[in-house]
C-alpha cells in the first residue's frame, strides 16, 4: 500500500510542529486482520484518550503543536497488516517517553488483535548535528585538496580545530583514538603534546600528565604494546621524566625534541624527524649526565604547568577553558556530543538546566554554591565546573564539582 497518511491534527499546526520537533517516536505495528490507516489513527487517538490525563491527551497536544501529525506506513499480506508509526514530538524527553509507552497499551484496532512496539525515540537535534559535522568535514576536505602551498598555514590552523575533537580520555589521561588498538604507543608529557601530534595524524599518543604519580592503567597499557616510545621535551624536565618512567615501566625507544623545544609546539616536519630518529632506551640512558639531586626533581615538579599537576580528568580541563569566555556568574551547558549552549545568567540557570536535554556538565564562572549543585542534581547533570566553593558547598555522590582554584 502507498505511503503515507498524515492525520490526527489540524493542518495549521504542521509547520510549527516540524520547526519545534525535538524527538521522533518510531513504532512497529502488527495487526491480525485487514484494517485501514484511518482505523489505526482512530485507535491511537481513541484508546489513549484519558489514559494519561488532560495534559498528555494527544488531540490537545496536536492542537498546541507539541505533537505533530501521526504518520503511518502499512503493508497488507495474507490477511494481516504490518507497518510503522511515526510521531514527531517537541516535548521534553520524559513526556515524549510517556507518550511513546502509551502506544504499547493498544491491543486492538477495530475488531482485530494488534500489537504496537516502540523501536526507538530518535533525537532529531542530535541527528542534525551529526549531519552538520559530516558535511563540514566534506567541505573542509574540498578546501584542503584545492589549496596551494601558500595557504598551508591557514589550513593547518583550521585542521587543528578538528583534530582536537578526536582527542579521547583513557582513565583520565588525554590520548589519541588509537591508543588501545595500535601495536605501538607514544607516551608524551602533557595533553597539549597529544593534540599537536593529532594535528599531524598521529593517533596513538597518550599523556602521562607530567612527573607526578604514574597511573597504573598507563603501566598496564604499555605492557601490552610491541613498541613503546617516550617522547620528551628537549630540556632537563624531559630527561627527569625519562628517568622516572624508565624505572617503572616498559620503554623501548626515546624521541627527544630539539634542545629547548617542547612537543606541543613542534611543527610537523620537526616532530616527524624526532620520531624517525628515536633512540633505543639503553643508548639514550647512557648518554645522559649523572642524576640530579632528588630535591631538584621536587622543585621541577612544583614549577610544572598546572595542567600537568592537576588530578582533574582531561575532559574537565576542556570545561575549564570555557570559563574564560563567560561573564561573571554566567554559565553554559556542555552536551554529550561536545557542543556548548549559549550563556545564561544566574536567574535563568534552573530553568535552562531543566530544558537542557543531553547536557553532561554545567560550566559556571563563579563560586559553586549548594543551590547550583541542587540544580545540577535535579536535572541529572553529573558534573559542575566553577571557580571556587560557594555558600553551602558540600561534596555529593550524584554531582561531581571541579574548581579551578584547586585543579586549574
């Protein structure tokens, strides 16, 4: 039978509903008999009427454009009907899930036994974001492929924005996407070193977060690799890091940056050359001067960049970066796909959190109070980032707070 039948609401509401659509309910339909589309629509409207109260009555929701037209695609074979039901929704995720579940209470359509099973509730906005990202990648590749030598520095700048997005977290350590699957592993000092290597297409690097306590998970990961390369800066701090790691984990080769240079700032040509000229661990150790006194090592650690001393996970450091862009006591929401909301003031924070479907963190440029933690808890947002402790601040099990005064 043909596709499709749009019914169940006035035509005037269609445009508004489509513009505001957040979710799409998809359900399978099986009917033990021959029925028409209008019978299916009638059953959906009639058998759910009064079930969920006036606030969630389908006809009223369609009149206010909170629910769009019900689309039905059916096929008839052997005296039975199979099909799919599509219902767009501009309501929040909780209300949409309730509407979807109510469909499964329908057990008859006309005189025939029927069964409706919800397959999924699709987040339309997430689908659109993914489409935008994919299209942007295609457009960028066209730009890169058509560029000439004079534009290389511009292209590298643009590409660096994209490659930052491919960085992952391995037990809180910033890394490339291939650290677990690759046969070799490149260990660098800080997260910016990982990002710079990602700019050049090197995807198997991982940060050890400086010369602090080396995580057991990193030691275990290195033990599984055929080759482990330690990439250190061309300074005394890099050599001290080598001494520490060489005593605690497997290292096959050492690649050192030129004297006075750091991996996070190396251009691609230099980084590639350093990796190609890596030295066997024993040979590198033999050419080093005698060990420095241990108190000097402690002094170096105290002077190390804050991001390498901090215990906050890599993704939290990403959240810290947003604070500088915010006005005092304003906040943004970070979503699960990495996108960031518009800034909101303190008076609108609670309402915005309630509507922030898919948010995983609140980034607040100010003191984190007990009230802000309450807002996060009520919205099921597990992470809050702020500048310092505020009124009534106390640690919680359901919300983790990170403060720049302690971790930045």
